């Protein structure tokens, strides 16, 4: 009987524990609700993907990544040097002087020059012009955001915008060298993993070149039916397209056929060194193959995710379509929307924007200074007459001065406040992680103590009985 009663008591105690656990579980599930449980599932999936991403990053060759980071830091330090800063300032002064020279040329050389006070500005096209600039910036930042999120599983919109602004700023002030090194350094300063920081500017450049070549080819084909409307700009545009398409084709050829590609590269570089266009053969050879390897790695990575490739191509195509659409709306700012032939005029301005971009692509000055301004003035003076200079200012703001202001704004913000704020946020995140670990540890200790206490109580009861 005593054994029977003891077993009965143990069963009742177990029932109480089970009922207590069930009631707490039900209360927690009621509190959470459907959306909270769905949110938890998404969080679990995100954590799994984050773990996989971290494992992939851990498996990468750290020595190669560190070597490339050292090389990038060397480039970035050169670009931050006093000599390079002076060069950038001089080039910026040259660009401003060029704009002033064009203003004087329009005032003194054109009888129908329209002064600022006499301009008629239509507000709706101007509003569309502002929206297009903002959309262009958004597409660019979204492209970087997706790349960062894909590798780190962290949503960092502010960092995406800032890194793109730094990239475009140094592209705009340093001829032919680009802002890739500065963008990599900036991403690394915000604790982005080295391999991710290295891959983002290269991936952006590759997808940008692909979409640019496709859209430019379309514009060149359609431009054949304009009866020589664009004059010498067509010729320089064809030269720019040939160089850009040739460079992309060579990179793809080298990636697909490494043995033959190495022989071709070696032969071309030796020829260029013999005729003294290039100096250091070994250095140039390593540079070419480093870029080819980066291209191959990017293509391998994105070949696993077809939709990411489509998304990147779509975003960069959107940027170019917006950029080449802006001249039409600048025309409408001063002339209003045309009552007839709007689609035909839009096509002409779109092709003109593409050809000017191609023409300036091989000019060894930041932002294609000189060729951009002259080409725009030549083409659009027939349509805008006295207001062509003001149209030129709006157009150059959308594709040059806007990048300068964004980059300078980011640099100034980070210097004054942003860097200190990021250090505080990073410390806060570390403290949150520590507090979460401490909380989990306390809960585990409490549960262990509770189980231990219950076992002792059961043993006492069994001994007493």
C-alpha cells in the first residue's frame, strides 16, 4: 500500500509539472500570436543563412584576402596622399574653369543667350528631374545593399549609400583610377569582412559594364537611323564603345581560355613595353591576372544565384536608363512638354546622352571633363538655343556635381559625427550581445538549480515515506 501511495504521489507531481509547463507554454503562445511565431521562424531561417554565410567566409583563403587588402590599402593611402589631393583639387578647379569659360562663350558668342532672370522654368519637368536623380541614387545604393546583405545577412542601408557615395566621389575626382580602393577601405572601416569588401566594387564594375555595353549597343544601332544628327559625337561614341566592349570581351576571353589568354596577354604587354607605353611588365601582368581572377570568382559566386544576377543587371540598367532620360526632361524644364513628337524627341535625347557618355569614357580627365560639356553644347544648342548653358549645368549636376556633393557630404558627416556614432553603435551591439549571453546563462543556471531542487525534494519525500 505504501509503495502504491508513493507511486500515486509521484504521478500526481508529474501531472502538476506537466500541467504547469503546458499552461506556461499556452500563455507564451497566446502572447506571441501568429505573427510573432512567423517572425520567429523568419529569424531562425535568417540565423541559419547567417551561419552558412559565416562558414563560407571562414573557408575562404585568408592569406589571399589579406594580400589584396594590403594592396588596396596601399592604393588608398596613395589616393589620400597630399600630392593626390592637390591633383584632385586642380582637376576640380579645371572643371569649374571650363564651366565658366562655356558661360562666357555663350554670353559673348551667342546673340540669343538667355540670362538667368529671363528663363522660363516649368515646375513639373523640374520635379521629375529631381525624382530621377533620387531614383538613380537609390538604385545604386540598393545594388550595394543587396551585395552586403547576401554575404553578411545584415541590412545596412546607411553603409550602402555611404560606400557608393565614396566610390562615385573618387571616380569623379581621380581620372582612370576609380574609387574602388577607397570604397573597399571604407567598407573595411565599418567591419565588413575583407572578402566581401573586396568583391562589392569589382562586382558593381562588372555588372555596370555589362549593362552599359548592352544599352550603348542598342543606342548605336538605333542612332544609325538619325541621318548624321549627332555629328562628330557619333564618331567619338563609336570609339568609346569599341574600347569598352573590347575590354569586356578580353576579360571574358581570358577567363574562359586561361592558357591561350596568358599567351595573348604576355605578347601584348611585351609589345607595349617595347614601344614604351608601359614600363613594368611583371607588375602589369600580375595586375591583369588579379583582375581576371576577381572576375572569375565573382562570376562563380553569382552563378549560384541566378536571380541575384538578374537583379543586379536590372538595377544597373535602371541607372543608365534614368541617366540617359534626364536630357529630355531638362529640355522640358525650359521648353515645356512637346505637344507632338514627344517620343521621337525622347529617343533622340536618350541616344545623345548615351553617345556623349561613350565619347567621354576614354578622356583621361575626371568625369570626362571637356568632352562632356562640348558634346552636350554641340548637340543640344539646336534644341535649347539661348538656354543651353543652363541645361548643361543641370545635366552636369545630375552626372557629376551630384556625386561630388554626396561624397563630400559623407566625408564631412563621418569626420564630424558619423565615425563617433558608429563606434558607439558598435559598442552598444557588443553590450547587447553580452547581455543576451548573460541572460541566457542566468536562465540556464536557474533551470539547473530548479531541477536540482526538485530532485532533492523527491528524494526527501521518498526517504520519509
